[in-house]
C-alpha cells in the first residue's frame, strides 16, 4: 500500500512506485500532462525493469498511500495523493480500514504549488517553523475537507458494500463499487477507465501496487472485547451517500432520481475467528420535495415544493432501489405530529401520503410513525421501549446476517432494513438506530450463549456498542450540520443530566451560525469534489482510440437517441395585486384550441407579476396563499376541459414576493422530467427588496434542458437603463444549484413584465392604438430598440406582435388609463425566447379583466432528445473493439507441464498436391492437454516441489472447443506438398530446432478425409516431427 511519490522535472511528470519492489513487483504508475487539453492526462504503467529512475527524485520525504484520482481546478490538472492516514482497526480477518488524515494536490503542469502541499503532522495553528505561503494553493479547500477525518479507505476489500453484499456478489469483480458511497468516483473514474483497457496481467500489477484509493465518507469505529474467553471485534461502519450530498439547509428531501439528502447506510459488525455477525440500517431525509430556509433562529418554516402526483415518480424510484437492495423496508418516522412543530406535521403527512401511493404490499414497505419528542418529553428517552415493542415482530422477520468464519458458510441473511428519519436524520435518528442495533445484537448473543448465559457478561460489549454509536452520531452530525449530535449523552451513557442539556443548547446555537454563514461555501466544495459544478468534466486518460470512438458516436447518434416534438404553452399576467375574482381563464389558457391547434400542450408555464399587493410589508417577505389559489384555478381549468384527453399535474412553482412562476405538466410525462430546480434573484433596493426581480425554474426533459423565467423589471416610462441593468443582473447572478445559470440551458423562455414602454407622447400612442396602427407603435418600442442594438437579450427572439398594447387599462374595462396619471399604453408584458430547436406557433393576448394588464400567451414547439444509454454503451463498446489497435504481446512462454502418454504422434501425412492444409485442421486433439476451464489452480512450485512431477493427473483439453486456429502462432504451420512443413516467417529457420520427443509411432493418417492406419516406422530425428512444433521454445540449441 505504501508508495514513493517521484518527480521528473523535465518534461514534468509524477510517478508512484512501491516502496519495496521485491515483495510485490507491481510496476510504476506514471502521470504526465496532456499538452493539447487540461481535461486530459497521460497515464502509463511500467514494469520495474522498464522504469528509468535516474531522471526522477522523491518528491515527498515520507511514503504516500495511493492516488484518489485527478481533478481540474483553475485550469490546471492535479493528481490527488493520500499523504497520511491511520489505521482504525480490523473489521474481519484481512480487512483493515484506514482513516485519511491528509491529502495533497500536485499539479501536472506547474511546480509552483509543490511547496504548498499538506505536510503530515503539521499543526498550522501552533507551529511557527512554517511561514505563511505567499500564494494559496487553489485546492486548499479540498485539502481541508479531506483532512477533517471523516474519509476512510482500505486496500483489502470493497468498503462501499456491507459484509452481506460483498459476500453475496463476490463474483462481480474487485472494482464493482457501489456508486452511492464512492466519494472519489468523479476523481478516479478516468483512471478506472484506463485500468479497464489494460491487459489482465497489467490490471493485476496495478491492483497489487495499491496505487488507486477508493474512499467513503462517514464514520468507522472499531473496538475489541473478550466474551467467554474469545476475542471479538465490534465495528460500526456508516457510509454517507454522495448522490445527494450537501449541507443541512442546502440539501433537503428527494431529487428526481430518487436520491435523498443525508442518506446513510450503517452496519454493526461483530467478528471473531468463528463467526461474523452483521446488521444494517439506513437513514435518509423525508423522500418528498421540500425546502427549509435556515435564517430563523428558533423555527425554520418548511415548504412542500411539489404536490403528491408530481412527487410520486421520484418516491417510487427511491423505494424501488431500496427494495432491490434490501428486499423490504420499514420506515420509522420520528417527526412531530403536532401543529406547533415548525411544519413537521405537514412533512410527516406528505411522507405518509407518498408511501400510501406506492403500489407495493405493506409487507414490503411498512410505515411506523413515532413522535419521539412527545413520547420522550422531558428527556425520558427510556420510552423508546414503546417503539421497540411496536416493531418487535418486524425486527424478528428481518433477522440479521451471520456467517461461519472458518469456512465462510452463510448461516442466515438479513431480509429487510429499517429506514429511520427525523427532520435532519441526526439526533433523534441516531438515538433510535442505536436502540435497534443493540436489540438485534442482544437477540443474537442471547441465542449464541443461551446454554452459558449466566456465566457470560455482556455489559462491556453493550457499553462499547453505545460508545461507538455515540461517536457515529457525532461524526455524521458534524458532516451534515457542522456540530456534534444532540442527545448523544443518552446514547453514550443512557442518562441525561443538566450539563447534557446545556451542551445540546450550545450545539444548537453553533449549528445556527454554521448553517447560516458557512454552509454555502461548504456546499460548493462538496459539489466541486463530486464534479457537480457547471462545466466540470472528468479528467480522462488520453487514448487516441477513444477520441475516434467519440467522433463516431457523435456521427451515429441516431442509433441510440430519439427525437420527438412537444408543445409548450407560455403565459404572463400582471395581476396588479388583485385576488382571483372567479373570472374564467379559458380565453387565456385554452385560446390556442380555438385557433386550430388541436394538440394539447405538454407543459403549461405561467408567470405572474404583482400576485400580491406590493406594500412595504410585502416586499420583504413572500405570501404564498394567493399563489396557491391561482394554482388551483389553473389546474381546474386544464383538467375540466370537456374535450381534454390528458390530465395535468403541478410540477413546480415558486414565488419572489409579487413574481410567481407555476409549471404544470401532463401527468403522463412527469416521469420523464428530471432535475427540476428553482432560484430567485432580487433587484430592488440594491438586491435587498423583492418587489422587483425574477423567479426561475429549470428542468431536464430527456437530454434537453429548459429554463423558464418570470421577471418584473424596473418601472417608469423613461427608466430604460434601469431595466437593462435589472436584466443583466438577473441573467448573470441568478444561480441554480452547482453553478448553473440561465445561459447554461438549451432553451430559455421569459414570461415576464419587462416594463419596456413606447417612446411616444401619450396623445400619439393613444391615437395609433385607436387606429390599430401597431406598426407605428412598434417602431418606437423600447425593448425592440434595445434588442436591436444588442444591449439586452442578446441571442433572443420575440414573435411578431399583432395585438394592441397590454398596459394600462382601467380595471374591468377596455379603456386605457383615464386616471390622473394617464399612463402611456405599452407592451410591458412580453414573452422572449431562445433555443436552436424552439419554434413559436402563436403569440397573442387574452381578454381578461381582473387586472389593469392583459395577459399574453405564446405556444412553442420544441424538439426533445432522449438517449438510450444502454444502446449507447453497447455501440461504444463495439466501436472500441473494432477500432482497437492494441496488440497484446505475449510474455515468455512458461515451462510446460510434462505430457502424459497419449496416442502416438503421427508422421506427416501425404496430401493431394493441389491443396494445403493448416496443421491444426487435423491434429487439434493432439495439442497440449490443458483445460481452459480450470477453477482450482495448483499450489506454487518451488525448487524442490514441482506440481507437475508429483503424479497428479493433469486436466484434459475440451475437444468440443477445438478451433481451426493454432493457439501458439499467428500465421500457423502449413502442411504443404510432399509432406513437408512450412514454417511461418516469424521463425527464421527450421534447422535451429530439434524435436522434443522423436519416437517411433503408429497412428491414423489422413487421406481424402478418411482415416487409415500406417505401419510402425523406425525411430527418426526428422526436424519436421510434430513435437518440435509444440515445444520449440524449450529446445533451441
């Protein structure tokens, strides 16, 4: 596992070489810069004899412990090296786990950061011998993340899987990792691809060298205890999923792929030389779409961001995967069931609704609700026994995993898993999981020692178990919330004191500070490590064949992708703060059906402005009640159409004070839409107030991305520059998760009150409007002018306006403003779009009278691309195999085992002069008697003990698998005229070879396809003897 890190100055390269070559001659792994791209690197694996070390020097004074992968930061490619670690302990025999203490990042292109790497054992806070560097290493945040002490690895086994999983699927290979828990998957995937293209021997050399490190994040604790004069290793292993990883208030609930926040698989393992016991539990955020703002000190309001119908596909994916992994799931929901609990009741109800919608049996997915705060009021956590009593039967049904350590025979398997959650899945969850783990462990131990139970003291084991679970709770809490777990004192000791309560209060305050002021930066570092930031790409290992494959894949995209068209209805309506008054919405939402368009839109995208009255009290907060009323009315309009064939589901909505965006989708396509996110941007009062700004929603439909924006820009007839500024602020600063912006998407549609006016006098504008002279008004439209001069909406389009200005009317009438202000009519309400495959079918306005604006609408046709990933992978593999020019150079032939006596070897038969036959055509059954299907291999040979000489019967060849190809050479030996053997060009002269066993024999000969027996012939030393062909490498004189 230990290796030296070497450096070659020119051209710059890094190398990993085992510290002791004699023990395991695995080779040397070399990394070099790829000159044409910083998204690639060059990797080579040299045999020790091929590595010229005279040009290299040791870069790190101490041995290192392998490579976590490669990453690009600030346009430079860095190799990530584990520079220090410590052993945590042994899980089972031969399975030791190490905690990562420090990681260093070495550039492949520059030496300026070589002196800024993390030095193992250095205390930067107290050691004055290390001056502050003049520049900061660009990877220093990642270095700090790795040095916290919650990353673990092992060179001995697959740490991403439980004992039961890796015992059951051992045949999948050494690199069949569980992608949920491999935290350096983004870093190391390029090297894994490099490994997959090596021949088998080099793969084994690479693995033997321990060059590649596979890390999990979470907690691993090991304690040793003696029970009944037998040593046991007790371990608790928690693996945090990296699929939806993040900090407390930045990552909540579920995503469209079915991954939940703070998902942790925790395994309790008890191992001795005779048995191996394992018990697995999981925890994870409530699997619905919900959010929680983290700026309130006492209570954090919970918002359910999607309805049950739009949530169901993601929930189904989540539980389908859990059932596939664990067979059955019992949910233990610890949320409060009281109205006063910061929305926990709302969240718990949403969870129960989601589970009830699943079309699975109650035996497969169970639901248990236990209000831990109410049941254990006043710190009386002993009442958890009530919960344990309720789940007793399920605990017995699920059982545990048990294996005989002597012969690895599985005695029983765990047949289900408890999935526990509270709000954060930290404090309450850890307390309950500890109790479940303890009960399952005691059930096993009581059964194991039932005959000598009175003489066995299990108190020390249970105390160590509680200690490990308390440490586990603290470790997981620090990752997610920034502090240790609350209630850990009870987990550790079973008691609660006043000092424990005071300590929990202190931790709560610390959590508030960390979650409010540090979590955003922590989230960005996590996303950088996992490769989730916009424009991040895996560092691939250069391979010219792969480049050709990529080009051909692009050219043949039609073979693994499909295109289809969808329609999108887009609408914008400024409500002027007015509530819904019962007005029918058909003229707006269903107008396109009256224009001869029969296809029902796949998506309805509705933007509102001034959905609430913009009073001083409103502009600093958001009131969602009016938005919900409009959502209900829109849904009713869409789903009650008499001719309607489709039902619509609220996909997502969001609101920034007065600006709101609502998206409905056909229920039949919700399952195809992924990665739905929302973001807001305030632009009023230097970005503090939300009466002006934008709310946006993005999504992926198949492989095509969409972004929809509902904005409300600066008002005022002449404030064109302010409106331009608002647009640029929104376009550049509105950010989705992982750094995605509006411009990151294939298609963008703005449904907004952009507030651009007509630059004419009031009299002229009204006269042209009364005359219907739309062209004269458009010539003076501010937005058209600004777009023409490329000052705003560069690259965007707007459909031809054929309708009168939409602003400003007297409420409830068709008369433009007659109030004292006499505002000039204008097209403030606009729909702007861009996208290479976005086609506008309709652009119009609707006659609704709730507001002083008229709503606008546009219908779009868009191309959607859907990939068949399985077909793409298959084609990619076929292309690589067909284009591959890799020639496998065989190593020196080994000493072959002695042949057993077989039928006499024939002399060379005579064949018709007009034909030539391959040697293997007739004599394939006389080739070496070694089967290719060996499952058990003989022991290694020594000077005194050779396995082929001990009398053991050697395996036979499988004649049914014979082919017409000589397995030793590429050209083949030819039986030519007059019974002579023609040697291939690779053999210089047949005179250099002597026969291996020139003996007299008789055997069948081949004449015209029939077998004839020849008489014995005298001994001969003819070099054309067959045996000289078979063993020629052993007989060169």
